[in-house]
C-alpha cells in the first residue's frame, strides 16, 4: 500500500468521502498511530479487537490506545475484501462504529468487478434496499439472484461503504453481513482513481491530521504517536503491502526535512 503525494482530498461514490467519515484519511492516521494497512494480517485485526474489548472502549473510546486499536479495526474492515476479514472483526466492529471516531478509506479493488452504482446517502435508499432484500429472501442460500437481488444488494453495499454510518439503520448495518455469503457473486468497484487516492497522504494532509491528533485531549494513556514520518522515497510515503520498507538514507532525510518545514 502506497501512501503517496496527493492534491488534497478525494471523493468516493456520488461525491462523498468515505462513509465512515472522520474528516481525515486512514492513510494519514496509519502514519500518525504507527500501524500498517495490510489485508493479509488477520492477527493485527483480531489483536486490535481484543484490546478494544479488554479496554472497554465501547464505553469510552477517547483514550489514545482505544483510538489506535479502533482505527486498525475500522481501516481493515472498510478497506479489505469481506472474505478476508475475520468473522470476529466483522461481528465486533459494530460495537464501536457509532462510538469511536473513524477515518476515511474506500474498499480495495476487486479484480474484474464492474464499477459500482451511484448512491444517495441522504434519501434512505440503503435501508429501503435492505428491506427489499429481506422481503425477497435474498439472505437465503441460492436466493440472491441477478434478477431478484443484485441491484438492491449493490445499493446496500455501496451505501455501507461510502456513506456515514448513520445513513443505514443498525439493523441494516448488521444484517448486511448475513447477505454477504449468498450475494457474494455480486461485487463492484468504485472508480479506480478513488481507490488509489484513498491510500495517499500528502504532507499537507498529514500535517492537518497530526495537528488534529495533537490538539485532541486523551485520558490517561501512555501510548505515544510517532514524531517522524515513515521511510519515504522521493515524494511518497511507501508502506509496501503493509510493511514499512527501508529506503536510501538520503531520501529519508529529504522527507523529514520537508515535513519539518511544514510542521
């Protein structure tokens, strides 16, 4: 995953930034909170969820430890393909989604999938689609067919992925997961440039996210955010496939000088 120089923010489907909005990119938060975005790292997802549960973050998500672990869970839940997310994370996610502050990211590209439909996040169409899916028994195996369910399933899926959590009812948010297996044949992608831009964090965006983080009061917590940007090359923050990659010392020094000037 590459966190590269970008020109400001980018929108998701229908002109919206990613639905589980925090006003800042998960790509920037991954740098500030020092975690990797790696869809293959199930252990990182389940460990973060376990710490959320042990720390009682569903009651108070305002500590830095809770914030970091929630961002790990939320970033992977919202970005990675559903079939690669541990069931415990899929199910436990909703205990924190309306309490903890989220960041902006869109789902990873699904090879060979068509482009997603446009949705309206404000008109309740996602909830209406969910109700029709239930009425037509699309949640039953072999009942989620192209003619019967595909359009409503994709409307629900895109609303979930690109609109605020409040755009769907709690029932639709949680019930959607019961439809994922029977409707697994129907997938779609947002525009590819939107997917690429979701993994970018420009120096300006990083500065804004860092200032927001530094100005936010936390409870007693010993967790510290990183004071320097990750290793970089040229004008990119390169996270590889979720593992920080070492680069030439000159490139790292150059990047640190640029960020120092901004901060």
